[in-house]
C-alpha cells in the first residue's frame, strides 16, 4: 500500500465518519491511514465526536502520540 497524502486521508476520514463503504473498504482505509499518519489511535481519533470537523480530525491524525518517560 502506498502512503496517502493529506487530501486522500481527508477523503477517507470523511467517508468513514459518514458511514460510507463496506466493512472491508473501511478496514482497508483505516490500514492505509495508519500507514500514512503518526497517530496510532486512528479509529478513536476519527470517531472523536460530532462537534469536531473533519479537518480537525485530520489535524489530530498528523499529531504523533509520543510517550515521554
């Protein structure tokens, strides 16, 4: 699978949030998104609430989940 650009990630996130696509398509989209962004909590971030815009969700996906020890 190729790494997605920000526009492609936005398109897939929007489709997932609208409930579009079969289970297989959504699984593939999530896998592709996870290979393209540093955030590891893909589904949690995408489904983070109705009061969050798709652009905000995509922004959060590009934030890394760094664990400081």
